């Protein structure tokens, strides 16, 4: 008997729950319908009707975020500017994912010169509304051309937003002229410029043929701003190559192990070859040499080097098509020896900058197979007297 009573009570409670769920679902459907109609009225410019429906929803659910997000634009022409702003500030707290509310607040902040608040809103827009990320990125790309906005954004980057790298890459490929330079300058002033950022920035300037700008920007990153900047920089490998700007670049090359090692007189780069075909050793540096005659001087030593035509240095213009010279070839040098190459940098915009590389001159294929070791140090370029 007791079990039957419990069962009956259970069935009755299920029935009550079902009726409550049905009623709740009906009320929820009504609210969603009201919100949908409010959106339609707002899109049609019928703000009074949209506001009335939003208020009806809030009367039923006072904390409904979507209703606040609709009420703010519906009443955008009602009240003082401070009241309008207050409604949007309430809306963004109740509906933080609403793209319109975030965009309105960003534009409002920009109009009033509050770049820090604008950066906060655009950050949130890209974080909580991914589908608007491209539009926000394009807007940021235009805004950072303004030094004041770039400065505010650099301060914002202290928090390392997830889209930081994406913005820098966007500016490198699609940003307006000068925007990336402006932002990098601001980042540098606030200590927010990573070495990887500098490397990408300078590489982009060099690829774009802006050798002079790249060189000046790179020199500005050197510690202590040395009075004299020899070319090649770091020719004696006193410091590890950074692969940044006009320092040595080490490219990963299959079949080659590169190491900076100590010697009796300082340091050198040691390259160990593992028997695979190698076209370029992977050691290179961009240069900014004046037109005219020069001499490359370098000290090298080998250990059991097996290379069909040895290894040599090549200089090309920045267009990577015009060859300037190649030579200073080493085949076998069991002790440290000096090698040199005379060359002349031609006049013309195509050769504003140059590349110095260590290469294998052998024909492609098995003839380029390398074994043994090569050590390099004291790489210098000095002006030569004209004949």
C-alpha cells in the first residue's frame, strides 16, 4: 500500500513538472519571439516599437542581456549623451558578446579621443565575437597609423592579447603604408617589442626594397648604439648570430650542423657536414655597402673537408638576381688561413642592398655532397682603392 502511494505521488509530481516545463517553454518562446520582432523593428528603423518590445522582455526577465542590447540602440536618440552612454554601458555589462554594443562603444571612445577604451572594446570584440574579427582587424590596421592610437595600443599589449601576433602579420601583408612602422615604434618605446617582432619587421622592409629604412631601424635596436657599425656585423662571431636585421642569419640546412665555438683568439662558426648534398651552407648576412670597389677578407680552416669544388662566398644585389662576385674559395686548409675577394658594388636602385652568403659552387645533385668541417671567423669588408 505504501509503495502504491509513493508511486502515485511520483506520477503526480512528474505531471506537475511537465506542466511547469510546458508553461516555461511557452513563456520562453514568447520572449524569444518578442526579441526577434524587436530586432526586426530596429533593423527597419522603427526604434519606438523596438524599445517597447525590449521593455516588455525586461519586465518579464529584468536581467535579459539581449533586451538591454536592443534597448540601447533603440533609445540612441532619446535623452542626453550621458544617458545614451549609460544605457550602452549597462548593455555591455549585460550582453558582453553583443557586437553592435561593443562597436558603438569603440566608436564613441575614438570620437572622444579615449584610445585606451577604444582598444579595450576592439579587443573584446575580437575575443568574444570571432566572426567580427576580420572587420575589427581591418579597423585596427587603419587606426594604428595614428601615433596616438598606436601608443595606446602598445600600452594595451602589456596584457598580451591573443590577437597581437595576428595584427602584426596583418600589418606586414595588408596594412596601410607606414602603419606597421608606427606601431613598432610605439611598441619599442613601451618595451613591448620582441626580437621575433623586430626580425619580421626588418625582413619585411628588406623584402620591400626599403634597405636604408631597415638598416636605420636595426641600428636603433643595437645595445648602446655603437659609434661604428662594421660590415659585416659581428664578423668575428663575438656574439651568437641573431638572424635579425643586418646580423648573421643562420638558415636551417639539412645535412649541416652549425655551432658557434670558442677559439684561442676568440670565436668562430663551425659547420659540420654530414654527407648530404648542400647548395647553401646557411650562413648569410644582408649588407648596405656603398657603390664602388671593396674587398672581402675572411679567415677559414677545414678538417677532413670533402667538397668536389670547395666552398666559396658569393655576393648578390638585393634583387637576388644580379650577381656581384663570388670567390674566396676554400678546399683544404688545415690551419687558419686568410682568403679574400675583390668586388665592386654597382650603381642603381636594384643594388641598394646586398647579400653575402657562403655557398657550394658544385653542380646540383650528388656533386654537392659535403663531409667534414669548416670553421669561419674574422669576416670583414673594407673599401678598396679604385684602379
